[in-house]
C-alpha cells in the first residue's frame, strides 16, 4: 500500500513533440472530432507551447519534429512510433488521412541512428502501446478494438522482445489505449476500467492491483491522457478528481490546459512520444 508520505522519484525523460501549426479538424475519425467546431489555431499553438515548456521546466529533453502542411493531426506525435530500449517499432496508421505521418517519424528516427523496425500490421504507436520497464521485468500493454490490429501486438513483441499484453477497448470515445490508461511510474498505471472489456479489466486488476482508477468524468476530461516522469504527472486541468487521487498516492499533479487539441480527440499524452534509450 502506498502512503501519503511516500517520496516519488522522477526520472529524466527524452520526448518528441510536433507543433500544432497546421492543426485543424478537417475530418472526423473519432467521436470527439466535429468538422463544424471552430478551432483557434493560435491558441492551440500557445497551449502546446506551454505544455512543451512545462516538460522542459521539469528537466526533460524535448526533440521537435517539423510539422507538415496537410497533416492536421501531426501534433499527436505519440502515434508515430513506439520506442523501447533503443528499438523503434514504426507506426502504420489506420486512416489514410494520417498515413503520411509515419514516414516523417521514420525519417526522424533514422536520421538520429535509432534501430528502426518497419511494421506490416496496422498500429498507431504509443497511442495503443504503453511500456512499464519495471513491471514484471518490462511489460508492454497494447490496446486493440478501434485502431491498432491484434496482429500488431504479436509483431511488436517480436520487434521489441518484451511480453505484450493485449487489452480490448470497447468504448469508441476511448479509441486509443492512451486515452484510457497511462503509466504513472515504471511499474504502475492509472486507468478507466469502463473503456475495457470485462475480461481485459480482470487482466489489468491481476497485473496492477495498486493501480489508480479514474472515474467517468475524469476519463472523459482526458485525464488519463497524461505523461508522468515517475513523480510529476502532467495532465489535463479538467481532471481534478484524478489529480487528487494521484496526489494522495504521492505523485505531483501538474495541470495543463489543452482545450483546442481536445477538439481533435487528444490531450497531453497524444502530443508526446517518449524516446527510450
Ligand atoms: N485526431 C487524432 C486521431 O483520431 C487524434 C489522435 C490522438 N492521439 C492519441 N495518441 N490518442 O487519430
């Protein structure tokens, strides 16, 4: 059991982000997107900048991917790949509107000399793949049901040589794993049970008995779409109850406002890919 006084220790991270200069809601590929809702592009860039500054202020390193015109969802950098122990498992997007983003990510990793493994199966990177380095010796959690295909989970396991646990997402509002579940440190997670099949809920309860559980309101406020360094948990400011639960478990919530990007169906985590050496 975690006590209120427990000192959580942050670990320095390296992230990849992409500015929302070209962000817009021009098509609707998830239930949050409505092409008739106006987006304030300048505000989107300001809010995103504050998120980037927050991460840098916490001592993390942030690499930038150049945004490309015609790819309005490119700001959601988490979807471009999944990196574990220096190996990059590339993304292959489900919707053709985002297909070209994969090549931009691949070029970034190859220019930096990372070991890159091209996928044959549909998968949306960290949107559906999470890594817990200290859970059961290093565990990948993988979502399927809306975007990433089950076959990609097996492909990721072969690419990364880590056990991959498949979890079935059942609620279209939680179309990616990372809007329903997040690692809060190297061995523990926070999640919203209602996003998962009953069987997958049991799997999560078995593997993570000490997980922090979010309620409907916090999950719908994108509270779980968070990024944690093991101590500081950067999360959407609307998820206030979840912030309280995290504080009670010894973490330091760091709220940020991302109202514009929410119109694309994403928040903090969607904007951030972690580069794990
Ligand atoms: N509009 C984007 C899509 O539907 C949002 C992606 C959010 N990214 C994420 N990692 N959940 O693909």
